[in-house]
C-alpha cells in the first residue's frame, strides 16, 4: 500500500551533510581541501578516513531524468497501445505488449549515468592508491540522491549490479571499487513500528568479496551514517517498497495546491471504477456549464469548484492507470447517464448526449 510523505524546505544538502559526517564521525579529511596540491599529483577521491584505510568518492545525482525517460518510452510504445490521459501519471509498463523491452531500455538509459560515475570513481581510486603507501584500503563509491524520483532504490541496485557484471578486459569491472553505497532521501518507506525510513543500500563488489574483512568496514560506514542521520541503526527492507517524497514549496500555483490536497485526502479512492466513470462524466457535464449556452453562467466560486472536482477525478483516474477512452460517455447506461447529468439544464444534457453518439 502506497503512503504519502511530504517535506518542506526543499531537498536536503546531502553532500554537505555527508562531508560533515566524514570529518566528525569517521575521523576523515576532505581531500578537496587540498585540491591544488592533490591535483598536481594526479586524480583523487573526495575523502580519506582512518589514515587512508577508507577512501570515499561522492557522486551527487542531480540531473532530472524525465526528458530522457519520456523520449525512450515514446519511441518504443506501439502506436496502437499509446494510452490517452490528462496530466501526469506513473507509467505501468505491464500494460504494453513490449513492456519488458521498454523497462529494459529505460533502466539502460539510467544505468549509463551511473556507469559514468562508477568509471570516474574507479579511476580516482586507482590513481590515488598508486601514490600512497597504504595498499589495503577500502574504496567506496557513494551515490547520493536528494531530489531525483527516477533513481529509486530498486532501479539503482539493479542497474549497478548489471554494470558490475558486464565483462571487462580484466574480467572485473571497476576493480578499484570495493563497494557502492546508495543513499536516497528522495525515497522513503514506513517501517512496521510506524517510523519513516530513507533508503540506503550497499552493493559489495568483487574486491571486497575476495577480502571479506572489507565487508565489515563497509557495513560499519553504513551503520554509522544511519546513526548520524536518524539516531538509530539501519534496518533491512524491500528495495521496491519505497515511495517518492513530495517536496512542498512555500508557494504553489492553485492547480498544484489542489493536486497536493487530493493526494493528502484521496476521497474518491473508495469508488469502484464504474462509479468513478459516472463521477468523471458528471464533472465533465458541470464543467460544460462554463461554455456558451442559454443557461445562467456559474459564479466564480462554482466555476473554481467544478474545475477542482474535475482535477481530482483526473488525479484518481491517473492513480489507477485508466485509459480515458474507457470512460467515454457512450459507455454510460441510461441510468448512469441520468445520474451523471442530474441537475444540469436540459439543453446541455441534449448537447452532451449528441456528442456521446
């Protein structure tokens, strides 16, 4: 069951929070503070902790992925299966005959972004290790996400694992990365005890699996971050059980405020699909009062109420993933049509009936 989670004040500054955590809780130092000196020697990660025992390269996922995903989706959906809807909705790829192909293409597109980050981190670790005396360090590529919805924990875990499995000249891809840690404060889920938990995941790479002591160090870093950020240890959960956190700005356009209000209180959720269809057509009918006719035009207050009711119906239809062609007025029975158009002027009812036929 999905839950609605909000936050105000915008996405957190995760890079700054993690930098503070490294310095004050991992006895680490920021190599960026010595950027000019380090750059003269070669590539370097962001942090070194415990006398170079732990090396961390931090990558912050900031680029919105909507355009890339929409382009991939639209280019692959069969023309006769393109859904018809208003507004925005989460796509259910299972409704398409080639849904698996589309899902694979989208994940591949997202994975390329992660692959770029992993490749750069691997080069930074490799170069730094070559010029430091300590050879038994643990290198962690940290992926931070505070605002990108598309990088859900299950997608990131799957994409990173796929990239790690792909062949490379030395048989091990990214041989200088011991683990990938993914921290998202854009995704959260409700724990059995009622607490809200953000996402944190670890993907252990081949070098750490071969030297098992490293896995204990990686686990320690993850647990200490959880304690620093939430006051308690990390707990296990389903990677596909997270919901996106809704960022609420201090000011919103009226239509966006209405959408948020409905998500907070989805009062149409108990209706059956058939009841929702009747309700939707009733909203269409009353919005038609705003067009020219011999009837009295609604007041501004009534006008806004009709528009809001229509928007709420669209939100619910999109939540259920219903194609609006299934809600065409000609699908109403005579009894449902009477229910939907009750209270409307007869002239308008006749007009709507002609349009339906």
